[in-house]
């Protein structure tokens, strides 16, 4: 599968795409509205960052306890039910006078549930598309997410100013309900990918199998850490430029869109492996310039250029799928999504704490430098394992462990 026309002609991809688009728009608008509410009430960069990215902190709880459900629930029912839960949560956050601890409890509960949602969604994508279509399909979803974030942040910022933050949360709740309806009436009924009942024990067993493979373990780290630290930079957009945070988020989303289009559609397969590290370096480097407090137009451009580097995650996801047995792709992708979002939440908390003691600009610079350091360290490990002495050993490890995983992991 090589063209967008082929992709959208694939049965079931269009309702899947529409459901994902609506939910990303709803999530974007609700996050911006809640961050604005919290920052207005507290004037705390840390609490504002946690309100927007706090659900990410709870993702690993869901990944550790509930992720086996991702392959053991009927995908249509799970997708519809999760959208209804998010609609209810967004409406609850809009209640006037809601105590801050209650709001954060709702946000964290959303994160736990969202962990399973990521596994259900991306596991279903792997079923809907043929094997050679996953990267193109995932890039289109990322592109859609970028467009929905651009529109969501722009419209969300407008609604926050003209309507109110609480009114914006109610609009987001309505969008979640729309997504639930599209999933229920647009997606075909499918059986679970794996038999058996979801359980904490099964979640731990499969996670342990996924983590036991050296090549997969390194792929997970590359997916989680560098971009998580850069999201820590983004989590400070509201305190950095309170009146223009929506535009900063929108330009960042535009850069992600550009990166996904180029990487998913035009980069030949043979060159993809060599692009991952340069893209991750590009992801962090522009944020170093925030140390000098650039003018807003320059800040918009820097955020857009940096976000092109998020396309590196596409390349690592493709590698992860090549190393993962079919029966547990939902949990493997859910673990990736949950670990990535958890790291983003940790980075947002760290960035917010640094901003409390220094300034948003200084904290963004520190987080960017940390991302660069991690990327260079991971690249050094890859060079060592691919060197003259270690190359055969590394290749053998990747092939051997992948083969062992494919034959030794049962789907139940």
C-alpha cells in the first residue's frame, strides 16, 4: 500500500479515521480549556502543566493493570464506551466551583482509561490495514491529529476567549459524544484479537514478555524518552505566552503534520532507519533558543520546526511492529502509547517544577538539552551494537529474539 487513495479505499478505515479525528479535537480543546482554568485560578505553571498533561502520568497505571483488555475486548464496543466515558469526564470538569483535587482526580482517571483506549485503537488499526499499510495509515492518523490539534487549539483558544473555558469543555464533551456515535454506527463488529479474560496477571505476563526482548526494549526507550522531554517544553506554552499559547500549540501541530507527511509518504523504506536520530535531534534543538526569549513570530517558527522531528516515532513504531507477534499487537502498541504519554506527563511535571523555581523559558531550555543528550546516548548504543565487533551479535539478537517471541508467545 503506497498511496492515500488505496488507504481510504480500505474497508473500515474511513470510520476509524473519523472517530480518531473527532476524539483528538475534543481532547485538544478540553486540555487547553482546563489548563487555562487552572492557571487562571492558581497562577501556577506546575499545576497548569499537570492539568493539561496529568492524564499522561496515569497512563502507566493503566498499562500495568488493565492493558490486557486491549486485545480481549470487542474493538467497536470498547471504542464507543471509552468515548462516552471521556464525554462524561469533560462535562464534569465544566461544573462551576469544582474543587481542584476533584478535577485532578477526574483527569487522572481519564489517563488510566485512556491507556486501554490507545491499545484498542492502534490494535484495531493493525487489523483494518494490511501489514504494508501500517506506516502509511499511522502517518495519516498523525497528520489528522496534527490538523485536529491546529483546529482544536485555534478554535479552543477562540472559544475560551469568546465563550469561556467551561463552555469550551462542554463543546469538547459534545465532540466526544459525536465520536462515540461514529464508532458505534460506522465500525463493523469484530471479535477480540485474543481469547480469555482481561486480568492484572495477564497484563503483567505479556508486558514482561514484551520488555524481555533487547531490540524491543531499546525501541521503547527511543519512543518514550526524547519526545517526552520535548513535550515538557510544550507543557509550558501557557505560562510562557498566556495570551498566545493556542497559536504556539497550533504551529507545533503544523510542524508535526509536515514531518508525518514527508516521512510517511515520501521517504523510501531503505532510508528510514538513518533518519530516526536526525529527526529526534531536530525535535529538541530549536527549543534551546527559547533561552533568549525570542519574539512571538520567531517562537512560532521554532515550535513548528521542532515538531517536524516527532516523525521519528513513526520509524520506531514500524520497527516495533516488526518485532511483535500478531496476537499481542494491541498490548504492544498500548504499552508504547502509555509509556510515551507517561513520560510526557513526568516531563510536564518536571518542566513545571523547574519553571516554578526559574522561568518557563529556562525550564524549556533545560528540557531540550536533556532530550538532545538522551538521543545522542541512544545513538551511541546503536553504533556500538552495529559496529564491526557487535554488528553480527546485535543482528542475531534482534532476529533471534523476534523469532523466539513470534513462536513462543501464545495469543491467549
